[in-house]
C-alpha cells in the first residue's frame, strides 16, 4: 500500500511537471502570499509586545498651574544702599478649584490631586546632623542702648529671650529695620518685643562690621477653609507687626497673648518636620523623574492607597540620624496642612485665625515601609519641585482625622503641587475634551518621556502590519481558489480515466491532492521563513531612529548610567509557524473541496464533461 501511494504521488508530480509555467507561478505566488501573511502577523504581534513593554516603563503625567492675572511691582527699601529695588509679585485673583479638572471622559489613571504638606510635631527625633546650622530666628525683648532710629545697625541690650535656636552668649545685638524706608524712633527707656532673623553686616564681605538682626514677622494668620477661602483674623492680636512696645500688662492683652502663641509656634516648629501627602508618588515629579528612589524597603502599593494603610517613606539621612529601619514605627503628630507652597520654600503660615498655635489633630504611628534617597545633581526644574530635608511621605488615605480646621495656608494650583496621570498616548484626546470645558487661566504641561515619538513608530508598524495582513489574506485566498480550480477542478478527464482503470475513490483523491499539497507545503514553508526575516527587517527600518533615555521612565531604578529604551524588533517564529500552518490547512481545505466535487460524479459523467 505504501509503495502504491508513492507511485501515485510520483504520477501526481509528473502531471504538475507537464505544466511547468503554471506550476512555477503557483509556487512563486504562494511563497509571496505566505510571506506577506507571516510578516503581517509577526508585525501585529510585535506591535502588541511593544505597546505592553512601553506601558510598563512609561507614564504620562500632567502638571497644572494657575496663571497669574498680572505681575505687581513692589518697591523694597534697602537700608544699606539707601535706595529702593523692585520685586515682582504674581497676582492670581480668584483661585480656580481643582474640581474643574473633573470632567466626563478625562480617563484619569490617578488624580487629579492638589497635594499638601503637613507639619508634624516630632520632639523625640533628631532633625539636624551634629554641628548642622540653620538661620537663627529669635524673639526677644530688647532696649536700645541709646535713643536712635534703626535705619542702620542700632545697638540694643537683650532684656529677655523668648525664643532662639542658638543660645545668645552676648548681652547686646545690633538691630536694623532694613526694609523700612521710614523706621520709627526707638527709645532707650523702653522695652520692645521683636521677631528677628540674623543677617550679614552692611557691606559684607568687602567691609566688616557688626552682624545685624532684621525684622522677620509678627503674629499673623493665613488660615484657610477647605474651599481655599482665607479666614479673616478673629482677634485683634494678629496685626502682623514685628515690633511691639512692652508695657505693663502687655501679655494679658490680645496682642501679648498672640505673641506668646507665636513663641509657642516657633518652639513646636523647631521640633517639626514636613509630611508630604499623596495618592500616588508617581505624581510627585522627583519620583517621576527618578531623582528619588527607594534605597531600602519599598514604595507604596495600591493596597496602601485604597485601604489607608499607615505606612510611610522617610529620607535616608533622617533614618541614619535616628537609627530607624524598615519596619520601625514613626510617631507623627500632625498639626496643620499647607496647600500654598512646597515644604521649606516659604512662610509656613503662623497662627490660627484665633491667634493660637496649631494644635495636633492626629496623633498616630506610621510603619516605615521604605527609605528613600536622592540622586546627586537634581532636577532642571525649579527648586520648588524638590523635596526638602526630613520630608516624610505618607498615603493621603492614611490620615483618619479631619484637617478642616487645620489648613494653615491655601494657594493657587502649582506645577509642583497639582498633577494627574492619564493613559499613554491619550494627550491629544484629553486636550480636545479639555478645550470643550471652556476653562481659562490654567497652564497644563504633559510629560511622557518620549512616548509620543515612540507611539508614532508603533502606529507606522501597525499600519504596515494591517497592509501586509490584508494583502496576505486576499492573496492566499485568491491563489488557492484559482490554482485549485486549475489543478483539480479541471482535471475531470484524469479522474474519469483513473476511475475507469479501477482506482478507488481514495486512490483518486490521493492522486489529485498529493502533488499539489506537497508543492503547497514547500511554498508555504519557504514563504513563512521569508516572512519571518522580512518582518524583522521591516520593524528595524521603521524604528531604527528611535532611541530614548530610560532614566526618566517609571519603574527604572536609576544608577546614573544612561539606559536606552528602544523597540522590540525580534519577531516570534511561532507566529510565522502558525501563519504557515493556517495557510496549509486552508490550502488542504480548498483542494479537498474541489476534489470531492470531482469524485462525487460518475466516470461516464466526467468523460462527457468538457473540462479536461
């Protein structure tokens, strides 16, 4: 039986050799069609792999900043030069609420959020390294040695120190009302209460002289409500004046009590650290830019955010200074939230609207899940984007108590406080929807670290894959149907003769199919191999110019070395093999269908047919 099948195969192949041109074109066209189909399928799979790969390492972040309505020029007096200098201040007008970013179809992955930092009272921890200095703010009662106007350094005797960081080891200081063009006379027989900060001598460093203290601030409030509106002062003590004359019974007045509360605020502030609160650390630009990384432990998980786990990340220097490790508990006493500035970048908002230091509103322990460190160099962005010393990070949902009465300051949305994440490649769609909202006054900047350019290459690859797939499918179907008709359907005379000579239907079927299927198998195999190598070459040509620095990509732990990200261009042979198998099954199906038509008719009927 086996020898008989081989003989029938040989006869079938001889029949094909009798029409060499027809056979050659069938073989050649089948190779080309199989190559197109295999290349198209491979490119399509490459598109999916590249998209999944890029999604895992890229993120698209948008930052939001309210535009100032105008710039206001402020004239600041300089007592040393005796002239004014101009300082520009941004005037924002009415604050635009975060809610304007919530609109249908925005499709946020995370956010939008306007982040606050919280002041946490932590008296049990060390916040400075040994011998590390800070600018010295001092609240003192002092009297001039002699009557004088503090338009320059005025020598004063310190009567009482209410607050200072450095112990004062001299009974005298030099005071200058440096930024006041019309300072008032101060009298030697009177005592003055002042909040001061130390500065260099006049003419420094060319001329030498006594170091002077200049005014810093007085009792004031910037307390705000949850909607951002500023609360009006609810006591007469919040004058903002940095110099007050101390008279008998002064500390029993509203002004005096406000000054004592300012002293208490500074005493607590000296033992406080900033706590950044967020729903996603990837929205914090130093994390997104990979300037910050977890040197020990881990970052926050989705479960931490959704379940409000009391976990935190702390800076390495703070951890070393206090001998803290991953798994330890950090005691935080949260006092107030600041939505106006980055931590350590401005005035913190002094007292409440009632003229009191902010009390603790949540006293709890957070487990240290990670210790982070900062890469040298820093960002090209403004310093407001960077984290400050001792800045702890916690999930927003981990705060259980209401901070409604503990908002020390509220300001417009800034790029370093307000951000959101959207799917990669959706910037244009988002902006189109945003335009429809008709909101003016916000500047939105997107960061995707080159994903847009990479996506262009993906789209080109996808288009080529669709073209090749379409052309391959149409070509394969057309070639198989046409040539099966020529090689099988029109071989009625051959089938009639074979049947008349006593061959069974099975043998006739093998005679019709064996040669054409063997030729098809060889052509499809050659085409699939060609398609595999052609697919890789096509992918390389489409994407060869695309190279991006992966240092700024999500999920990459940066070590300072440049790591390039590029397309995956190595194809999967399994796709080409599957494509070839499918083509061969289709060829066998077409051939079998045509053969059954011949075999379903009697030999005499076939002999009477015109087809030969």
